[in-house]
C-alpha cells in the first residue's frame, strides 16, 4: 500500500543528499573529533562545516552554535542552564501556556527549585498578548521563553515584538524554533533573539541531533558533566555523522526555501478550502495568516479523533490527533484547551502537516477519505 505521509510536524523523512553526506562518518571516517591525528581532524573539520552551515542559516556566529541530542535537550539546556547560572540576578521566568512540553516541564522543574514562572494566556488563535507580557515583567524577571511557532496549530508568535520588549527590559529571550526552522526566515541578530532551539528531524535530517544557539556574552550552566566538548557546555563524544547530516539539511532547506514553502502553502490551502467547503461542522484552528506554511489543524464536531486516525491508517494515511506527543496521553491537548476550543470539537482534532514529498493527488485522497468517515457519523 502506498503511504501518504502528512505528519511532518512529528518528524520528516531523511533526504537522500543528507544520507549521502553522512555515510562516510558511519564508515571510514570514524575518528573522534577531539583527538590530534588526521582521522580525528577530519571529523572535527566536518563538524566545523556543519556549525558554519547552522550559523549561516540563522545569521549567528559559529561559536554561538552548540550541538545537542535533540530539540528537547536544547530547550532544557537553554532554560535550566540559563536559570541556574543567573539565579543571583532574579528568579522569575515568563513563558506561555502553549509551549512544547520540553519547555513547560523545564519550567515546572524550576518552579520546584524556587523559581517563579508566569504562563501567559493565548487568544483563540493561539497568539500571546503583548500587553499581558509587559504587565507580567517584574524586577526579578531574568528570562522569557516563547515558541517561534506552535507545533499543533501552526500559529507564529510575534517574535520580533517580544524580543524588543525583552531587550528594552534587559531580559534574555529564548525561543523554541523547532517548528519554524525552514518555514520562516530567521535572523537572530536582526530579530534580537538571545537563545534559539532547533532539531534536525523536523527538517529532513535524522532524529537524535539538535542545536542550541546562544548569543555570545550570555552565560549558562552545563547540565551534562564530563568532557569539554561543545565549548565545554555539553559533555559527550560528538555524534559526528548526525551533526554532518543536520548541517547538510539546514543548508538544503534554505537553498530552496521559496519554492518549498510555496509548495506547502498551495497544498495546505487546497486542503483547508476543500475541507471547509465539503465537510460540515468543522473548525480550522490557529491563525490563518501568521501560520506555518505546512500546518492544517481542523476539528470535526463529535468525531472521535483516535477512530479517525485508525480509519485513515487503513488507507496508508499518516496524520496526527493534536500532536504526536499526546497520542499515548488521553488528556485533551493543552494547546487546544488554551485557545478555548469547544469540548464537542476538541476530541475530533486532526493535525495534518505537509512536507516535501506530498502531492496534490495525496491531498485529494486524504480529503476524500476524511469526507467518507465524517459524513458516515
Ligand atoms: C519536536 C519539537 C520539540 C522536540 O524536539 P525533539 O528533537 O523531538 O526532542 C520541541 N519543540 C517543538 C516545538 C517541537 O515541535
């Protein structure tokens, strides 16, 4: 059966060019990047190239990029690492109610250790309120962490405005940009972003490699002790092959940025138009304008989301209810709860996230199966 994959916000397939560039580092180039001899130097050179590629993609300096094992680790390192290092300056952190759990749970851990956290509300489209943000600042506030774009509903937050407020008040600003990389042009210097998390497997690199950008001059504590890898901020022998893959993937995605995103928008708009016109009692969640190009999140009234996914799976369709992280968790999504979605709709939510390999024919196939299922109810 043909697989039709609409879950690119959960993970993406690794691009062939990326695999090709990684392969030598699983084979002949097995050197440890920290050693003296040439085999190790090759690995070190390849890592430097990857670091340059990541830095170039977001306009950072090369020594501002730290490789990690995933987006979650980058979020933990940024938030907890910064808080531990800077707790003498203040103990207050501002975030939002719709963050990824890597951010929310890092904040919860800090709360247990004496930090105070404000969780900002969002409006019905998932956008934070800048006035509420300003009003929540105290003389103890050291860090704001607001996601660039939401992984469930695709809403893009007003990052430049938030960063401006943070800068004016001398507060450090971190953003989880895991979903935004490749879909939004990011310039950390021009946008005044102090720290930024990203993850390879959301833009066609393998799972298990991420990066954290930290602006020069901002101090944070190492969370994982051991060797002095990654400018002595993250111990552990480097995952050279995957770091090479991440570097290649981020370069490729920004190489054909316009074409790629135009394609995603065309597929997404076609999907949303057909669903809205042909299926009754549905709601499109999130902001229709400030939105990730590949995200469509629609709730169907009185539909059971798990049953729907099960049915679609019979036809080789991969999509998601809410977000991938909550499939084993029956509680309603914290994001859909935060936007105030009606309870008759919340359980029947389908997140479709388009990617490089999708075609218009795939979209029509998906809508047709969806129509059959929802109209049968
Ligand atoms: C996927 C995701 C993460 C986690 O990244 P991993 O590499 O899977 O740990 C964090 N934040 C957002 C917004 C994500 O979409």
